[in-house]
């Protein structure tokens, strides 16, 4: 038991260090530090606006609304992270948690107890059903190759990506 705990700790620490070094994408922001609110509309399969200009150090509150007919994700990451996240989303489809126009929240809760990835709870992303609204507060740092994208299977490939320019 103790060995497993230590092993978990080692894996956990390794991944956090790795995340800091190579996947610097910013961090969850605080409400009282928000310097700008940006409204984002999600359509099938694109964002409006389709690109963002942000200053390094800025904390942005994204108010997101899905007006499309499909489930969409608003995920702040880099390309490598998006690609890595896509099999998790595929698994959510295979397990019938993620359906074309809805999310089975009950099933998601149950499955996330077995496999954490199935819970889809990350501070850098929000997954919305049609007509749903959500928000993310994010503090941006001087990072390159940040993309806001949707990793619902097929959507990233269809071009549901918004470029983020950080100066
Ligand atoms: Cu999408």
C-alpha cells in the first residue's frame, strides 16, 4: 500500500514538473484579477471570434455559449496537449458519455470513479451541450503555440481551432 502511494507521488510529481517545463500554458485565474471579459460563441464547428490577442500576464474571463447543434469544447492548451486529449474524448464517445448533442452526466460521474479522464474536469477546458453557457478564468503567460480548440472527435480535424497570440 505504502509503495503504491509513493509510486503515485513520484508519477504525480514527475508529470507536474513536466507540465511546468514543457507545457507552459498559463494557469487558472482568479475572479478579482480579471482584466478583460471576452464573449465567445461556439458554432458547428468554429469559434467566434476565431482568434485572440492577449498580453502576457493578463487574466481573461471567457464567457462561452454554445449555439450549435453539437456538443463543443473550449479548451486552452497547446497542440501537443490537444492531440493527447483527443483519445480521452474518443473514449468518452465509446463509453456513450459524450453523445453528438448531449453529455450523459450520470454516466460521466460513474465512469470518472474508475477512470479520472472520463470526468473531463480540467480548469483549462469546458465542455458544453447545445444552448449551454460556461466560463473559464485563465491567466496567460508568455507561452507559444497556444490554441483554443475543440477535441470532440472530428472537430479539431474540421478546424475548430482558434489561434491565441500572446505578446
Ligand atoms: Cu466541437
